[in-house]
């Protein structure tokens, strides 16, 4: 794949005139056979790019979660709806495949759809397209619905009506890791106020930033920026403000394994694998 992709303004008259969904977004049908979807444009800002000038991994995952929220709002399930019922969707696992670098200033066309569900979880697919319509990344994210006590709820019929999709036969994505070897590289982290999302939990994309930080410390810096690359995460528990975490990384199979655990009790918070 080329190192850079021209933006619409420099790619000729056809691309320059291509419709841009913009910030408003609109309904879409990005997955054949699935009658729900949403499309919006995301321009990679200066602060969302790394030292190489390309969108960070965490940036793309933040877009994926933001468009999921916007899709929900567009169909009437906004923050007020969830707050009144004390119900919130949270990410249980994510599989992000990055196929090409996305330079700062690029406007991605991001489409999302709920592609399937089981009794207590739902799966979304997000597809990131460059201005020339080539696919830069694909995100598959498994979500669960929690009540005010953090208990997993059965998905209400309301969602099946608003987001028509098929029942899945496979399982939620898991990341099984062996114990870290003695020579695994580790760092300590503290949960700060700016790491929290509107649910007062550490945002799922923040964990990606931490995972890449410890992976780079372990010698896997190339695995955090090269393309293609893939990161698969299982969110096993949530971290709260003031928690101190231990992150460790080590070579595993054809990539790198990373575990984040809470120092106070040793509970796994996130397990992840990075591969190229």
C-alpha cells in the first residue's frame, strides 16, 4: 500500500466533488443485508496524530466509539434516554485492523452498523475509508449493556427494532494470555481525571494508549505504527479514578502480548495482543 493517499482536493475532479458526509452524518447501509447503519466524516486533527504524522491507533478507536454513540443518538437513544433508565453500553472487546496510514488532515468516511447480537451482547463493525474510498481500517467491537450496579442486562427489544440485525452463532471476542514471563517489561500507571469518560470509567481507547506505551518500552515500537497492524483487546474489568495499574508486555507467538492489571488486587483489567 502507498505511504500516503491524496486528499479529495488533490485527487482530481471526481474525488474533489465526492459528497462528504461531514459532521452532521447520515443514515447509511454499509453492510449488505443489515438494515441499519450510519456514516460520518472525521478529519484527523493535529493532536490526534503521532510523531509520524499519522492518526494514532487510539484515535481510530475513539472515532469508532464516537460514531456508535452518534448512531444511537440519531435513532433516539441519547444520553437522556440512557440516564433515565440507568443503562449504559460498554465495550467488552475490540478488534482493530489498520491497513494503511491515515495522515493528519485526512477526512475519513467512517461507516458503522450493528451486524449481529446474542442475548446479552451486540457486535458493531466500523469501516474507515480514505477520500479515494480505499479501506484504511476496520473495527469490530463487542458491546454489553450494564445497569447502575454494573450488572450485564439482556438486550431490550427496543434495540432489535431500531437496529435490525441477525443473531450470531459465534462468541464474544476473548484474549487468553499465559502468565507473563520473568523478563516481561512492565510500567506502572495511574488513572487520572482526564482518562475518564462520561460513565466515570477509563475510556476504552485510553487503554490502547497505555498498551502501546508499554509495548514500545518492551521494544515493540514498530508494532504500534507500522501497517498493516492489528490490535485485539478484551476488557475484563474497569479501572476507576485513583487506581494504580501495572502494564506488562512480552513477545508472544507472531506478535506481542500485553496485560494491564490493578496493583491493589492483581485483577486483570485488559488483555491484548498486537500483531503485524
